[in-house]
């Protein structure tokens, strides 16, 4: 009898442990996943800067990347950080993108340092890039430098379809990535704003360019140039402990703002130890607040017909700046947005998200929820 009780007790403990692990695993799978990509590495040093320091671009990028990842995981709930490299090795450009896509990453951040060709050393300031066409000579030089590492790789065959000098090739890449462009731009703006406010650095702005790691990662993605290592004062700053800490904090603030704006780290798994009593409550709907699902942003004005949106109907279009934004569905009840979002994602719009309007004017989701709560 005693043996039976012990065996039964062990069985119950095992069952509880298994259930807890299951819940934890499920919660982990619902985390918002960020992949940080420290540029270059191993045989590829990146820019050496002025040559006054032993550290090169690959070292500074790795230091800032690892510190950023630690800060994110320490301070942001339900966010998981992955790296393309965590030591001085060289992952291929293709390998970085394949890893991000395979891990089903939600956000990709590639971190680099800039360089000015020639011996002037006068250019300074940060830049954050999203995928896009550019005719600017300086921007093209940056892209050529960052993409040139392809020549160092053993298997260049995988890059045969990547031709940043071909308008047709670039247009195809842009169409494939338009679903993510709006969010990429949002994060890029947050980053450049934070570099100015938190790190007190000069921002050269948000720019568009054809980088391989942006073209082939199928999620919102940015490439950050922390500053110019060919500018002596900026090189001193980026090699200093204080400088790296300020740039890291700026990047962290930008990521936090991005996640809060889109309400991305909300947990979909909860554990309750009590059984709630059913209650009948009256739902009050504020008809001035309208929720829609943003499914795409494009430079082209498409007809809002189902054949243009993978069979989805009830599509609306709004022009903001140079972009047309496309929305699916409409509801005054936030609780109904989950179904709409699931429908959009089931059609292939994996980065779709909820947006809010008040009397036809776009507002943040936090403002909308606060209004309806009051």
C-alpha cells in the first residue's frame, strides 16, 4: 500500500512537471523573436577605420549587438533574441538570411559601421537603411561595400539571382518585401530618433538601399550604420565604452518603442489556478473607434479587389506620404480583431497587424484601447 502511494505521488509530480514544461514551451513559442546580425566577422573585418585602433568594424558591431541582446532579454517580457553570430566567425550573407527565415524571426536588425572612401575622413553620423531603390552615389557606395563580401565566400552560386544593378531584379525584390516595408521604416525612424536624443549623435537619416541581408529576410528588417570609423572623433566615440553603451541604449529604446507601438509582446498563453465564475456583462462599443488589419504597404496604388489581395475582400486603401497602405476588414470591437488578423495571416500576410482609427484619423493602438477603457 505504501509503495502504491509513493508511485502514485511520483506519477502526479511527473504529470505536473510535464504540464508546466508544456506551458513554458508553448509560451516560449509565442515569444516575439528578434534576430540581431553583427556585421562581418572572422576573415571579413569590415572597415578598419583610420587604423589607429586594433578593433575594426566587426568587433564594434559584435560588442554592440551582444549588449543590445542582453538588454532586450533582461528588460522586455516575452521577447527572445537570436544572433547570426555571437563570436568572431564569418557567417555567409546567404547563411544569415536562411537562418532568420528558418527560425521564423519577427524582426531582423543588422549592425555595422560606416566608412568614407578616399582619405578625406569628413563624413560622420549614423544611418539606418531599409530595402529600396537608390540613385544616390554615396548610398550606392555603402551598398557595394557591404555586399562586396560575397566575393570572399566559397559558394557564390547562391547569389546568381542577386543583381542590385538590375532595375528588374530590384523591382522583384521590392514587390516580395512590400508587406514588411512599413514596419521596417517605423523601426528605422525610431532608431535614428534615438541616436539623436539618447546618444546625442548626428543622424544622416533613414535611407533605402539594396543590401542582400535586407532583400532576402522575409520579415521587417533594417541595417544600421552606427557611424563612420574613417572619421577620427566618431571612431574614438565608437571604440569607447561610453560610446558603445550609448549606441546600445539608443537601439534598445527604439526596439522597445517599436514593440510597444505595435503591441507585439503580448502573451497569448496564460495559466490560471482558479476557475472563474461566468458573469454576464454588457459590452459598450465606442463607434468613434475603428480597428482594421494592415496587411501591406506599397508605392503602387492597387485596386482593392480580392484578386490583388490573395482572395481577401473588404480591403481599404489610405495614402500616407509616398506609401499606399492596405487594410483588411473593419470593426468597432477590439476583441473581434483577433479573428480578422488570423484570417489575414492564413492568406499569407504573416506580418499583418491591428491598427486603430478615431473618427477616421489614425491613432496608436494604446490610445484606442485607453479610449474604449474609459
